[in-house]
């Protein structure tokens, strides 16, 4: 029986791989982060956000907007003002967006925030319980068109069919949109209907690396942007996944520079985006069955971990799924997946050591679990 893995060494190995994956002179811009306090208990202040960015590079930057703040009434004014103030304190490293509630004076609030320096708009249809077939949508998109700023939109869990958003986007092709969480709530529909939209982007902020892998089979690489969803995700973990998937898709250095920040910087500058090319991956791809089994159990583990409110995540709930994934890793006949399974097993060993005593929401345990899932999904067959 091998000696237990060292959690610190496991994390150091991931950090070293991330440094190797990140192209030289790449400017990192995290397209999706939050600041402030959420009703679910999650929070992130300026120091925390900058600390996460510093783990990547001293000049890494982030687009940031308020969480689902208990003090959001009226019109998200107070949380928006906090983000604008933090952005001013950040030395240019935080790019402020304003968050809007379409039912609460959104146009006036957008115009107020844009005049104060906001450079984008955030819409969260699940948290604010709205659809995209309302009259307010046209007005919000018109404000964005006039100001030449992007709109980032929650397109992940908890959403009904989002065809109405595609309708609005197609009526406003001048407005860049960023579909959060790989557009998972309607990825196939978005990929098909927005194929000719000049600036429909997809961010990589999600747990499942398979959602991001599939993006490269459905949409142009030039329309995919790195994002972490901090504080729900971690800058380093999100970037590790984005770059591992980019390697699977065969992206060269220049494409990876666009992915990690170049494309978002062009959007923020109002510059023309590079021409879209054909998707880089085939829609049918070979997989290794052992790694696929490990991936399934890791998804089970993560689902158990986040089964309660996000602010009360308990890593110990992931232990049964982790144990099943480690059973896969101990296969005496691992075939070509042997090296990857050994590495996954070491990460999960470290995660098991941290989980029982780490306390609710342990970032290190979650980070190791996520890295293991990324490796399982991105080792080519």
C-alpha cells in the first residue's frame, strides 16, 4: 500500500502544471466573478478577489459584479456602488459591472452605473426570477448597445428553456453577450441558434469539464472565455480547467492567450473580435472507459457536496463518491489510463485527508476534487 498523499504537494503539482499551461506573456482576465455578500451565505471582498488573482499573476484582472445581496433593494444600487468603489481601489485590476433587476428600474440604474465607470451589465434570471420575453429586455439591451458594453447572463443550473434569450440576442447583434457556465442550460440551442451572432461568448465557469469540452465541438474557440465564478469557484481551479480543455482541443499559444483574457479585453475595449473558425473538436470522440467511470463518480461526489445551500457546502458529503472513484483508480489493469488514474487517486487521497477536518466549504478539498475531475475528462484516449 502506498504512503498517503501530501495535500500540499498535490496542490503544488497542480500549480506547476498551471504555470506550464499558461502561455508566456498571457494577460489573464477572469470574465465572471462576484463581490459582496449573497443571501446563501457566500461572500467575497476585494482583498479575497485580488488574493485569488495573485495566485495566477500579479497583473491578473477580473470582471466583477454584486452577489445576490440582501441589500439589493432598491435597484441593486448599494451593492453596485460597493463594486464600483472596490474597482476604484483595485488599481485597475477589477473591471466593474452593474447588476440589474429587470423589475426594479433597470435602465436608470444601468445608466447611473455606466456614468460612474461600470463597463458591463450582469443579469441573473434565476435569482431575480425573470424571463427574456419582457419589455424590459429590449430597453436593457439598448442601453448596452449605446454604451458598447457586454451583458453577462446566468445560463447554468436552475433555468427553464432559454430560447427567449436567443431571440433577444439575435434582435441585438451589436451587443456582446457572455453566456455564463458554458451556456449549460441551453448549450445545444445556443450553439445552433447563435451560430452567426458576431459576439455571443461562452464562459468556462462550471464544475463539469465535459460542458467545456463540448463547447469546442459546438462553437468557435474564438468565442470561449475563461471564467471562475469566484467565490463559488477559484481563479486557479477555473484556469486549470480552461487550459487543460484547451490542450485537448489543440489550441496553440495565441488561441490560449485569447481564451484566458485577450478576447474579454477586446470586448471591454469595444474592439472587433477575431473571425470565428470552425469548432476544433469532432462531435464524436473516443473516451477511455476507466476515466469515464471515474468522472461519473466524481460528478456524484460534487453533487453530494453542493446538495445543500452553497454557503453550507460540507466536503465530507463528497466522501462516498470519492471512495468509488478511487476504486476505479485502483484497477490492476489500467491500460493506457494508468498514469492519469494514479494521479487522480493521489489527488483524491489528499482530498480525503482534508475533508473530515476542513470545515464547511473547504476551498482546498473542493479544488482537489475539481482538479481530479478535470484530469479524468481531459486525458485523451
